[in-house]
C-alpha cells in the first residue's frame, strides 16, 4: 500500500467515511504497522485543527455569497443591455479564496514535513532481536523443554517477528503463572519492556525496565538504561532522558555509549 493510500485511510477514518474494505485495511495496519499507528496519532491534532477552521463551511458560504452577487450583477446587466454574458464570472471575494487556500496549503505542508522528519525516538529506537535469543533451546539441544520455556520460546519468536502484542500477552502470562522462576528471569522482563515500548505502552515499559535495572544479579542493566532513556524521550521528558544519556555516554564500557552520544546530539 502506498503512502498516499495510507494517508487517505487516515483522513477518512477521522471523517468517519471508511467503507467496509477500508476499515479492514485500516485495522490491519493499526495492528501491524507501528509507523502507520503513529501517523494516525499525529494526524489527529492536525485534523482537529483543520476542522476548527471550518474551511468547508467557509467555502460554502463564499459560494453562496458569490452566487448571490452574480445574480444581482446579471440582473443589472439585463436591465441595462437586455442580454447577459453567461461566460463572465464575478469573484468579489478572490482574496478570501486565496487566504483559505494558503491556510490549507500551510497545514498540508506542515503535515508533509512532519511525515518526512523522524522524531528522535523513531530515529533511534530499534527492538534489538538479539535480546530475545532463547538460551535454553541452545543449551538443551534436542532435549524436551518445560512448559514455561515453551511459552518463553514462543514469546521470543513473536517478538522477533514484531508481533509485540502477542509477546506481551505470553510474557505477562509467564510472569503470572511462574512467579518464582520469572522473578529472576531478567531477559524475559527486558523483552517484555521493549515489546511494551514498541506498542505504545511507554509508561508500563519504564516500570518493566526499572525492574531489570534494579534487579540483583541482572546482566541486562545497560540495555535497560538505554531503553529507559528512549522511553523518556518518547514521553517528552527530555531532562530525565538527557541525565541518563549523559551517564551512559560517560561510561567507556557501556554497550550503548555510541547510541547515547548520537541521541544526545539529536535532542
């Protein structure tokens, strides 16, 4: 599907005029395309602002007003000459048309610029596939996995396929059903946190990352610091993000040192 088609779906969604087939396409994109989901969210403010201008009503009023004046002028011509030049078009409000067109163009240009300019979060966030390597499958070889490890393996596979909602449901179930084992399974918590961050569950992701960050014997603390920084950027908490990014950038051995330096430069 082209970007133009996607933009059409977004606009028609907010106007409430999607047909049945387009609704299916729209819902599918909302589930599978994170960029589209963000575009839908971003467009809402633009749509509300555009609607508040009442441009269409304004245009209709202009047309009605113009038609009235055209009729008045045609009547005068008839009275004076007895004939009417039907090809003549009188536009007493041409400046208003130009102003309305300029407003619409400005709105469209702003939206187009936003589409082309990635946010600092979008430009730096990557759901690292390597954090979801199922270690028990590698260690065990052909050995049969326990039920909880099967759940984890399926969840990790869903994460790597960017099926984040599925990964979240499975990992939350794993944590609930196997609390003793899950309590020290910081890898699963990290995968859960990144899935939440990728699924617009940003506040929940910070709570999950903090669990990993403050966990005893956790070997995923550096990854958690990085993703907490990204989550704060996404929430526009730039001071908190910059403080943590500065700490990360100052540590020579940190696995996200270069990423932190780049993100600091982007803010």
